[in-house]
């Protein structure tokens, strides 16, 4: 009887040994993988390495640009049905010392035709200031190939602003959102800027 139980135990247990070994191996691999995901504090660069990036940093300094910002008033799904989106386009001054002036924000449709010009007067953004443009969900004039042209200048060379469009819709069972960053299409010459005491925020 003992031999019978031993044989039965071996028959059942032996095939399970590789499974236990494999499970232990996979558990160890998972622990090692998770260890690679743990937060690591920033590694400070050596002085020699820092100087290698001076030229690259200089390229992000400008005194004025025209920036193309892709946007989508709708995208397509299923068999080509339009999915309407709300667009928020923001211009963020990344300089913590100097103001920039947004001279114009123009909105174009898929055919490249101007739909709207948003600013009646230039808008001054103080250090780290932001201005936004909203295109409502039901406004389909831009289409799937909509875009903005943003023209900005500064009285002194500054770090480039961050200009991006965020598209979102939450009306369905599953929300959708994504963002697109602007791309500089040309540098512009600065025209004389008004030295007003307070920022202008006039928009149409």
C-alpha cells in the first residue's frame, strides 16, 4: 500500500516539478523587471558633458516665430463616420524672466482657408503666462485637417514658448483625448512693441 501511494505521489508530483521551477523562474524575472522600473533620481552631468549641450540650448532661443499647430475638429472612426472633438490650443511662455507678445492666432480649415482670426490686438504673456483658444465641439469649420498659425515676438531673445493643441471628447461611453505640438515654420523679425503697463488679453 505504501509503495502504491509512493508511486501515485511520484506520478502526480514529478510532472509538477518543472511547473514549480518555471513559476519560480518567471517570478524572479518579474522581480528583476519591476526593479528596472523603480524611480531613479536624476543623474547630474559632469562639467565636460554640460558644455557639449551649449550649442543645442542656444538653438531653442528666439525673438519671434510663426508656429504651425495641427488640430482636428473631428477624426474618423468605423466606416468613416466623423467623431467630433473639442479643441483647446494653448500658448505657454516658458521664460521665467521675460514677456512675449502673441501678435496673431489664425485658424485654418482642411483646405488651407482661413476660418477665423482670434486676436483683435496683440496679447502680452508675462513670464510663465499662458493664453488659450477654444474651438467648441460643434464647430466643424476646421475639419480633420484644421490648424493654427501663431505669430509671436519678444523684446529680447527668450526660450521658445510651448504651443500645442489638445483634442478631447467625453460624450461617448469611452472618452478620447490626444495632443499635438506646434512646429516652427519660420523665424520673424520683431517689430516695435508697445511698452504698456499691463498685459493685453483682448480676443474675439
